[in-house]
C-alpha cells in the first residue's frame, strides 16, 4: 500500500542556514516556509521534500511515506494495526501544516516518528532551480531514500516487512563494531529505506537525493564544495556496489548526512530475486571505487533508551 518516501522533517538550531545551503550545494529550490518557520527544500512538483524546523537540538521529527489515495491509506492503517502498531489519524491542523490531505502518525519499534499521508500539495510542473540543474529522480520512486541507525537491524526489518509491506533488496555485514545493514524497497528504486545496525544507537543517518544528470553531482562536488579537501565530507566521490550509485556524502547544517548521487539501480519487480548478501568481514569489496570514508559527527543519532 505504501508507494514511496514522500518527505523528511528535521529539527535543527541551524535551520536558517538551509535557506542558502540547500540551493547552493544541492541545487534545490526553496519551497513555502512551514507554519513554524521551517525552511523547506523543493526538488520536484511537491511543495517540499525536506523540511528543517527550528529547535534547540538536532533530531528527526518525521519521515513521511506516501500512499496513492485515501483508500490505500485506510488499508495501510489496517495493516499497521494488524501488525501490532498503533497508528492514529492526526488532527486536521497537523495535516495542513504538513501540506497533505490526510495524515496518519505512528512509531517504529525504536520510537522513531513515522507518518503515512495522501495527496501532498504541489505546484504542478514548476521547476525553476537557483542554478542550472537537470532535476531529480522522483516520480514513482519518490524522495530518494532514508537510512536509519538502529540497535537491532532485523527487528526494524521485520517491522517494515510485516507492518508496512517492504521487500528486502540487499544485506551487508559490516565491519565491527557495526552489525548488519539492510536495504528495503517499495518501488523500482533499489531501496527507499535502509537500517545500519549500531550498538545502543538510534536516529537519522542520511537522506539520499538522486540527480537526473551526473554533471550536477560533479559540479556540486568539485565547483561548489571544492572537491576532496572539503572538511564536511563523510565519503568522497565514489560508487557503491549494492545500488551502483555514484555519489558523495556531506555533513549538513541539519546535523545529518546528505548523499548526493546519480545512477541508482532500479529493480524490475517481475524478476523475482532474494536479497544480495555481501559479508565485508570475509574480505568482500565494500565499494566499486572511491567513497573514501572520513569520520563526521551525526547529531541526529542519539543513544537508544528502551
């Protein structure tokens, strides 16, 4: 019933910086501000896809999953209830603030705030970026993907399969102290959500935006950020093995990472497949090339308290 990732909301004391950072680094448009003064970034017809809200600390406020109509929303709520979740329809004022017609709120097994919605407000066929930019891959694939740090990846995966209807695409066994990393999909995009297992930790790790043209990614990396020497990079320019994306990762004023890339693998649902299983602890190559890692703080990941 869930069609795609629709939007992500982040609380950050540096929200106003996104008003210039998003257009300059990513080529995003500014969407209409939120009712609380949130700075919103627009990458397609939808009024916004990323929403940065004022607050004293960094944390994810919501991740919104889109269903295509109100009947699908009812069916998705029934599935959540059947799986033991506790979905609840939000007040009309909350739905209006999100810019959607109907809104359902619930939490994952680790207390992370999730939403289902239908009929997001849009400015149809309106794409005038602040600099030349070919646009972003959205439509049936939605807003890129979101990656969460969780203390137990399989518990998160079971919830997303049973309660939300996701399908696994990839399993990576990471080097210690990390555990497994699972990638799940609900549409042709290789994954719309992934879970990185990290002891006693929970929160938003990164959001992926996919450009239509690799030149927009290269321009952002070299001409705007200054290439490999930029101090905010978490992963330098490179290509993943799993989803084959060419990308870089950069720490944002929102306290989380943006992966900015091109060339993601699309999975044909008519070709039945089990998830690829790659174990880095057995010497498997972690990247096709590049993606040299550099430690960065991730303020939207917090200690997990059951």
